[in-house]
C-alpha cells in the first residue's frame, strides 16, 4: 500500500494530473462556449437562411402527442428529437474546426530540433561519407585536417 501511495504522489506531483485537470476545466468551459455560440448565434442564422426553421422544435412524436412545442411533447411522452441532433452535429463540427486550427497553429510554433550532420562530402570524389571518416572509403584519399593514426 505504501508503494502505491508513493507512486501516486509522484504521479500527481509530476504534473500529469495537474495538466489533465487544467485540460478538463478548459475543455468544459470551451464546450459551454461553443454550445452558446451554436444555440444563440449560428442556429438563428441558419434558421433565417432556411426560412425560419426552428431546429429545437423539430421532432417526431412517438406517443401520439399533438403539440408542436418540443418541451410540451417531452412532458407528454417519448419523442424522436432529430432537431437537437442536428444542433449537436453543428456543435461537433465547430469544435472539430477550432481544434484543427489550434493544433495546426501550435505545430507551426513548434521549433524543430536541428538535425546533427552525420555525413559530409569527400572533397575529391564528391561522394557522401561518415563525418568522422579520415579517409574516403570510395577513392581512398586522405581527408585534409586529420592526422594520420599511429
């Protein structure tokens, strides 16, 4: 049990758990923001363009309800609410687009680590040889700047 607690303490203090918690908090706030964006701005614009279609009240009554209002129909029985599904799909597409743009921008900001040279060009035969070579394996020329091994 002591080993488990020690391991958990190391895990929690290493930052993994803190990073996860921060990500979850930001993610839930972002979800609420996108939901409001879709419900208060995007859906009314789509409704305006499509001839004032009210996505919230798009449903098929499954219990014989006669009302045209979703909230009343749900109180009377089961409904097939495809309008709220359309709204959820739009939410998903907007979130996916934002995440895609965010990741793409983060990848642009990342600096690539410089790659160390492992080869150089032989000045005599112009073939690529290992950077540590003192003699070219292709033309057998001694390379300048290297002392002969004794």
